[in-house]
C-alpha cells in the first residue's frame, strides 16, 4: 500500500483482509498434519522431487480424497523417475531419524496399471507393496505447485490452507518448498498518535488472507529494501512465516521444529522482510526449520526520540513485540517456542546484540547469530537525539518553529511520512550537520564512519529495552540474555564502502596514508601508519583502496568483535562461536563496486556477501544479481545453509554427522567436509591461534584478536570506549 490517507477502518484492516471465495480453503482441523517434502540442493534448476505427506492414517479412498482436498493426487511413485524415488527415500529416512515417522511406516501412493487397486510404499522394505484398501496408512500426495522466485510469486488457489493460531485465522498457501503465511500483522499501524510511540499489539480483524507480502516501512528504495514493487507505508508492522509442516489442530503428532526469527540489515535506515533474498523456503525444505522474517521501523520513524515525551527505540520495540507474537502463536505453524533463535545481518546483527542487551526481551529467544555487526559503534543516548539530531530532523521536515516539546511532537506526528525520507536535500543537509557534531563532540571518530549509520538505537535502562552499552554488559557480566551465540564476519566487510566512495588510488603507500588520515581520528591514524601493519601490495593495481578497506574491516568489525568476546563474551555466553566467511556472493549487482564481484585482480567478500549463500536464495533471486558463479558457489551455499540450520537445531554449527550420512547427494559436500575430512567449527577460545574460515572448502585463518593489526586498535581504544556518552538515560 503506497503512502496515502486512509480511513481508520482501512488502516486496521490493512492490505490483507480475507475475502470470501466460491470454495473456502481447507483448514488444518480437517486436513490433519501436512508436511512439504522437497529435496533441495539449492541449485538454480529447483529440480528436486516434491511431494506432500499427509500424516493422518486413512483408508485408500480417504487418502485419495485428502490429496484432492489440497488440489493434488496420490503420488505416482511406481512411474516416477529413479532419481525422484531415491530422493523420496532420503526424505523419509530423515523423518524416521528425526522421530516424525516410524521406520515401519507405509504410505498410500497411486496405483499404476497394477492388478492390485491399492498400492503403498513400505519404508522398511523400500518397495511398493499391495495393501488391503481398508488399511489405515499415511499418504504421499503430489506437489504440483512451483517454487517461489522473484519471477513467479503466484499463489495457486488449490494450495491455500487455513490455520487457526490462538485468536488469528490465517489463510496461507503452499509452494514447492514450504507452507507460507505472509503479511501477518503483529502490531497496529504506527500512525498518528502511534508514530514515535511504542508499538501496540494488533487489535484489528484477525481473520486474514496471508498470501501477500506487506509493504516496507518508510525508506528510500535501495538494495536493502523495500523490494517487490517498492511500496512503502507506515502501516508496515507485519511478519512472514515459512514452515515445512502444519500440525493438526487437535493432535500435534509431529516433532515441533526449531524456529529462526530474522531481522534485516540496512544501516537502521532501510530493509524489508519482503525481499526474495530472505525467502525462508530453503531453510524450511532443506533443513526442517520454521523461518520468521519481521518488518521493523527504520530511519527517523524508527529511532528518533525528542526527550521526555517519546521513548525512542521504536524499531527495537517492534522486534520485541514480534518475538512475543512468535512465542504465542508459532506452535500452530509447527514451531517450537522453546527453541527460537534470533539472527540478523549488519544492522540486523546489531539488532541481535541489542536484544541480547534487553531486559524487555528476556525469555523470548534461546539462541542468537549476529552476522557482520559493526560492534565498534556504541548505542546512542537520549541526549544525543534531543540535543543534536532532533533539531536537524525538525528543520528538515518543517517542524523547527515549535515552542515546546509537546508542540514539536505534535508537528512531527502530523507531517506526511514522506517528509522523513532521507534522500531529500533537507535530510542530506541534516545528516551532514549532526554527523559532524557526533563525530567531533560525542563519538570522537571520523564523520565518514558516522555517515554509515547516522541513526542508532539508544541505551534505555529505565525501560529495559537496551540496558547499557554491550561492552559494559559483557565486562560486568550483566548481559540480560545469555544464550548460545555465534558471531560471524566476512573477510572484506569495508570494501563495499571504500570502493564505493573512494576513487581508485593505485598502489601507493603515500595515498594509503592520506586515506587513513582522512578516515580515522588523527591520533589513531598516526598510530596505524606508524605501526606499519597495513602495507600496499605493488602487484595489486587497486591496493590502496583494498588495504584501506582491510584496515576499516579490522577496526569496525574483526578487532572490535574479538575484543568484546575476549573481554567477557567467553564468560557470559554458555556456548560461543566466532566464524569468518569468505568467497561470498554479492547480494546485488546494482550500485556495488566491481571488487565485490569476480574480477581479474581481487574478488572481495564484501559486506552482505554472506546473505544469499546463507539463505540459499540464488535459486529464487534472478533480478539485479549475478547467478551462481560456479559449482563451488552452490556447494558453498549448501555449506552455510547447513551450518546455520545446525545451529538453529542444536546451538552447535557443526551438523549432525549421522544425519548428513543418510540425506543423500544434496548433502554430500557438507558430509565430506564434516565427516570425511573431519572439519569442525570449534567453540570460541580467546587464545586459539586460528578461527574458522568458511570458504569452499572451509579452512582456517589467524585469530584477528592476536594480530598486530588489532593490537593497534586495542591500544588506542575502540569507539565505544572513547565516545563521550552517558551510561544510561
């Protein structure tokens, strides 16, 4: 829904009110437990076998009717290609291993020119057998719906299904990879008096069509969002669910699945859960995980606080409310509310850190993955907003003539939401003014670094939303949410920024030193240059920028993270892992420097190069992105998807070896890595000489926390240590 004036009724009904149809979709109360079976190697062909397993034990005629109810037929196993038969065996073997079915189970299939009218597949005998037609067996149905891609998001009417989740009645649908429930509102539209206010649990109609993705929150179109047709709205607080299984309402006769809730990146200025990049169907089908993706407010509408009359941290509060919704409702979608992992990349990784630091989020999740979180940057304070940022925002949107905070808030809530788009001349000027002030008076860093994330969450100990700076909570062992955690970075985080904003400077140490002096605070720049640890390579024609990017990667990501994990992380987290990812795949080829894609000099694994490989969505995303580079690129995606899913299942990134062995060729590469070759991601030890480097194949890299490069930054102190900030607000 694009920005427009709506009647209050429409605001609360949103974009997805259920509409009556000639034939209402069936519900799980009548269908019993259903599972999507999709053998998924993440390849671009999307060619693995697909079926639907009906868990209820039925007669042959009942099984045929059950398949027909979901728009399918009994699966023609006897006439299926040998590859499909084998892939079905692998799928069923997994279900036996995971406890979803018994090893002696048999399943109705279609009859294929047999003298027996009733044929079934025996799991224990691995063969088709004749059965009395009155036997009560589970059924394997066909799956004739395609996988979702950015070229095909069509919803087949026959695939629709209704789930009742507490007080919600939601009509979702099935594609080849998962059941999908999209655009579920978890909060009232944050408009009028709810703009610049904490979110309120959704109070509108809860019988809804959940087959359409919602609009993105107010932001400028970018690679981070809002995606789709670019639609944005303040009415944006929706979440999406992708699940491999729908349990029967009356009998949850399947094993609840681990849940992973994702928070997107975008520098706290953009991002959207509607991007095809974050389609959860691959995690659901390949690794049996329920995925939830969440919209949260960004930009000024997500973070601005005026002082005493507004709370700030609206985006973080949105995330907390979404987690409460998931805890309450996810069991109806096959998820286990006691096994919820939060994960996110970039600002999403910082969001994970914020939630770990939040008393208000206590008990809402059981594990966490923070990807590429630039943890050198501290949280802001209420004073920073009220004294530095708010005056500039007020001026940019035309609210700078107000005489009181009450009048200011009233004005900010009344101007059109588009006024807060950050690509206007007024907002760009405002960014420059407060960025310079923050850099010089508060953060004591370069304005160039402040400009990457000009708006941030705040420490808010009174509300317990973010209790304190992360480094203090770790050092004092006061972190509210001590859960198993994996921290990850990519090898060349800062290349995305340096190559984008700095012209080529060849391979010159003088040019590098000039660039370091421009980018870093004077005393730190002097120390870095004097240490002689960042040196140009004369054989690299773009060495000046590449080495500068390496220095910034160490400062903002690798060294700051290593320091935090060493200074408290090992004591606080019950299980802790640190991983670096290399050989990534650029998330988009629009507006991204050449160094981030394969080239003849150096292919950097730039910031966000882990996103598509982790999600496996290069089998879904075809627009504004290069296809898989080669076969190793596919195998790398399999590896990362399996590592992440293993953590979701067991809080250990090393996949279950026995499980890998029985899952067949789609998992053979990961099996060879972890079983045949004995590779393991070790738990974090600060004294370990190396950390895991997940390339293809994976290897090891020197522990950055023990390097001379990090010693330079530690000696000077990180931004979170040198900033002039109050401890709380």
